[in-house]
């Protein structure tokens, strides 16, 4: 059974049927007990009525029941199904109600002064019996033992209970059917997001969509977010390969031109050989860097949360050695638990470029601050350099654009930063720092 819907329906059916059957059985037992108690209470009230009508007979040596004081009409009707008898200590019947036509047996094993309600089978028929053993004084004030016995036909009781049981189980089946329909509708509504995901997957496969919608339930939203992240990274990976090849070809133009110039000479002197070796080394470094950067999206397809504070500290530790002669002070004001769902190499590339630029263009002070709330983390990198006017900030994100030609570089560092923040949907904002230089604000929402 591979269908989730089938599994849920089968499980729900088993649980529902089991619960309803147990409930019906418990309810049936409770009603049966209550109906038996009602029959017992009726016969007990009748027993009190008969006791109220008990009196000595004409001899004064035994007892009888005065019909004038007996107010239960059913005891005068032979078809009422309600009968009464009195037996003496010798098991002789000394009185019976006018409704009693047959000889009913005396109750057995009835202790002295015991009141007992029971269900008995007599002549192939079920009866309710109420028996009471009492002592009554005769004319000489001597106590004699008597048994008052009431009989009630149980046919009406069993008919009522049978109708109740049929009604109960009929409504049980109807309720199970209605609940299963309701569960099926609820299941269709609950599983609708999964069905929509399947439809969106087909649309993405056909090229009609680029990503999943964001309005999914909270249980599925992490899945769609990671899938969107995966799709974006796959798309940007192809773009990075193309950019890397473009950058590689562009970067090799100058060294190749130098080599071409050297090859036009007939003889190479010592200086030309040194130049040739330098250009070869430079081309090797460029090729290694660009190929490594092109494969930067590799690794785990669905990123695990990483601690950005550790990466920031490693980056700062390395840059302190690079800018040791500059006496650059890098001030850290960050939390220790900044978690971000991001590839580690991408985060090192992102933070390394931004912090390196701050150290490169700052005079003596760089400050890194983290601000965290429930849904996002802000990382602020600012320096005390000259800063940039707003019209030049947009240019520095373009590939190959360098505003400062006096510094080494290919002019693609911040372009790589721009690509990474697009992949991970990280907010990137440039503004003027209170330190005097440039302020970069990164907003991570995928925490």
C-alpha cells in the first residue's frame, strides 16, 4: 500500500470502527444495566405496595393481603403479566393475586429477611422475580416466616432492549459512514498541498515555472524552501560556469598577449625568460582560481545550518595577518549562535570578499555587528575609509567593474557577492557608515 491516502483511510477506518464498536458495546451495557435497574425499582415499589396491604387472616394465625388496600390494578388483571404470591414457612401458597392463574415455584435458597431481585427461566419463558422473606407476628405475637414473591413477564423488556440495540447499531453504521465521508473530505483538503507540490514539479519539469510557491503549510514550507534554494543554486551554477569561463578567457588575454609578443623575438634574454615565467605563473593562478570558483556551488544539495560567527572569526584571523603592516583593527560585535542555511564555501566567499574589501579600503578600523530577531539576522560590515557615493554603489556590483584601478584584482569580487546573495535570497544594502566609510548590510532570512 504505497498511497498515503490509502494508508490514512485504512488506518482511520480501523480506528474509527474499533472506537465506535467499543463505544456501542459500552453504551449497550450501560443501557442494559439501567433498564434492569428500572425493572428492579418497579418491582420494589410494587413489593412495598403489597406489604402495605398485608394483614392477618380471619384466624389470626396467618397473613393475607387485603384487596381493598391493594392499589396496583395490574394484580387484578390476568393478562397484565404481573403476579404476586405469598408462601408460608412450609412452602405452602397462602395467597395469590387475582392476576395469577398458574402455579409459580417458590424461590429457592432465600435467606431470612432477604430481598432478592433476579431473572429466572420458568416454563421456557423469562421472568423478573422479586422475593422478600419476612417475619410477621400472629395473634399470639409469635413471629412466623413468610415469603412474598412478585413475578413480572420479561418479554416487554427484551423487546424494548432488542429495538434499542437495533437502533443503536443502525445509527452506529450510519455514523461510521458519515464520519468516513467527512474524514475523506478532510484528507483531501489536508493532502492538497502535497498534490499541489506534484503539480508544480511537473510544471517546473516542463519549464513553465522556475520555483515553488511560498504559501504552503508550515510542515511543508521547509521542504519547498529547500527545493527553491536547490533550484536557484542549480540555475546560478550554470550561470557561474559561463561567467567563470568568460572571466577565464578575459583574464588570460593580457598574459597571452605578452607571450605572443615574446614569441615574435628571435632570442630570449634573461629578462624575457623571467617575464615569461611570471606570466605563466599568473595564468596558472587565474585558471585555478576561476575553476575553483566555478565549482563553488558543489557539495550538499540541501544545505545544513552553519554557524556564521565561526566563519567570520576565521576570516578575520586570516585577514589580520594579511593586513598586519596596515595595523588594521577589526572590531567584532557578533553573537556566537548566528545560524544560516547556506553552503560553507559560499559563505566564506561572501564574507571573505566583503570583509577583505572593508580592510582594503578602510584606513585603520573595521567593525562587524550582528543584529538578531525571531525571523532574521542582520550582519553589518563597515569601515572608516572614504566610502562611495550612491551613484557608484550600483556599478561595483557589475562584473569586471573596478572603481579603484590602483588596487590589484579582477573587478569580480563584489559581482560574486551579488550572485551569492541572489542564490540564497540574502538582502544586500550599501550605505554610508558612521565610521566615515562604506557600510554593507546583509539580511539573512533563511535561518
